[in-house]
């Protein structure tokens, strides 16, 4: 079963890669470091997407979902999961499935989304199948028809309180109720789900960005270094980079470890690919080594140099100089 699922996922990743390439996206190499909250980074123009691919979307953990949203928010990217089924059966095309707040769609839905900007019109999450509506439009048309909330509620067989919540967009609406409202009010109310501009869930937004708890000496020095420069820091153990930092504008991605570490070298190979697609700077901070060294053409900074760098522009200059070596 495990081998079959691995093969199915590999085939699905290749299908997603072809779909994105055909639509003109630039792609990173597959982020095969483990664990990772995304498999691919895709970019077309100003649109940046972090994609997790799973044959069975039940395999998405809450920890990975939150990490995916936090990283995407930090990079001003869209988090997206592409999958085929759950334990209950195949996923429907044209529908968004919510998993711990992350939008999940099928490969055909992805093709429609990126090739023709066809936005899904339904979403499924715990509690049922729902649609998004224009609450202000609902109230406007109700008033135009001279109907009170109570009268409209009676016509569509819901409570008056529900109509109020729908108009304020405070409650999810089932497809059936939305269609009854459209028939009674003789207007379109259902609006497409804009996957490109969905907000990060509250739980992900509240996740701490700083490195928590007891940490190794090198990581503590790196954290203090970026804090000294006045940069906001994102730590993660679920991405090709260990830490991302930004003052204003685009983030900087950083790998941390020993220059002799094979695991770090493998991670930096992927980091370089992600850096090229996102057009973001990257560097490696190591315990030892020479200043003129690099890993996979990614510039290296030794931990002993951190105390000498006082301003973000000094760090930027070092990265530029060592990237050219």
C-alpha cells in the first residue's frame, strides 16, 4: 500500500508540474527535504504559489497546514494543496476542500484556475458543502424587493437570525439555501472563491515566528543577529530554509549548520532553486569555514562574522559580493 501511494503521489507531482509549466509558471526543483510543508514553488509574474501535493489529502497534518500558511503569508504567496481523494472517495472537480484552513483542489481544478482563471464556486469543510455570497448585495436586493428579513427567511426556510448573518457574511451558506435565495430574489448572489487572495486562518496568523524554547548556540546567535538588524524572523523546520528574515520588502532565506554537513548541502541545493524562482536572496550561516566559500553557489557567512555586520545594507552587500565569486 505504501509503495502504491508513493507512486501515485509521484505521478501526481509530475502532472502538477506539467500543468504549471504549460501555464507559463517558473518552478523550483521538488522540495524533497523532509519534513517539508510544500513540494513546489511556482511563480508567474507577481504571483507566487507554494504547493503541497498529496494523493490522499487526509495525509495533510495540522502542523504542516499551519506551517504552509505561515510561510506563504511571510512570503506574500498563495498556499495550495493539490490532491485526488480522501479515505471516503475521489474529490470533486470545481470544489475547494478545506483542510485546517488550507484550500485543497484537484488537478483539473488547478488547470482551470491557472489556465483560464476559473474560480471554484463551492467549498467543503466540516459541517457540509457551502458557497460564498455577496452579503451586501443580498441586503440591497432584499430591500429593493420590499422584504423584511423575517419575510425572506420564511420564503427560503431559514431563521431571521440566519438572514442577518448572511448579510453580514458571518455564517457559511449551503448551496441549497443560496439557490433558494437567488430564485426568490431573482438575482445572482453566489460569487467565485478567489483562491489567490484568501486570508491566512487566525490560528496560523497567531503562530509565533520566533524560534521557541531551548535552541542550539548557533541558532540563538543567528536569531540575535537578525534581531540586532531590526529584521522580522520566521523560523521553520518544514521548508528548504531554516529561517527567513526581512526588514521591509522581500524576505531573505537562510540555511544554518555545519559546512561539512551532507544534509545541509542537500537542503541548500533546493534552497538555491527556490531562491531562483522567487528571485529572493539566500545565504548559509555556518559554524566554520572560510568567508570566500559557497555551497551550490549560495554565499556563506561564518558565525564569527555576525558580530561585525551592523546594518541590513551591510549584509546585502556581503551577499552580493559572495554571490559573484
